[in-house]
């Protein structure tokens, strides 16, 4: 794990700063600032602390969303629990989204 040598050899370091939450719940893609868990700022700082020039660090952001059904339709706030779509629901959504592609 020699980040400084890697950064020296590369023109840019593209950091994936999304999908920090893999649970089935409504959430932001990633916390920008630390709250005792991984955050975008903490992970970028790790590279800078390992002598990777800040001008080389590029923050990747997601341009998509995730789809699942809420466990309780009355709860849609951040942190609300979700359930995976069954095959029929998933394919129905894919058919609809194809129309808009």
C-alpha cells in the first residue's frame, strides 16, 4: 500500500466517493463529513496525508439512484427501511425505464 508512489506515477487519482451505504434503507450516497464512520472528506484526506497531491485527487460522484420498495410506505425519511424488489417488480421497472433511455 504505497499511495505516494502510486500518486506520483498517475496523472489523477479518481476516488469513488459513493455507495458507502449498502443497506436497504434510504440514505445519502455518502457522508461528506465524518460522524464516526467513513466519509468523503476522511477518505480524500487519507490520500493527501500519504503525500498524494490534492490537485491530483478527483472526487467521483454517483449519477444514478437505487431502487427498492419501502418496508412501510408511511416512512420515507432518510434511514427508512426498504426491501428488495421481487423479479416481477424489477422487470416492470426495467421495462418502464427503457422507454426513457
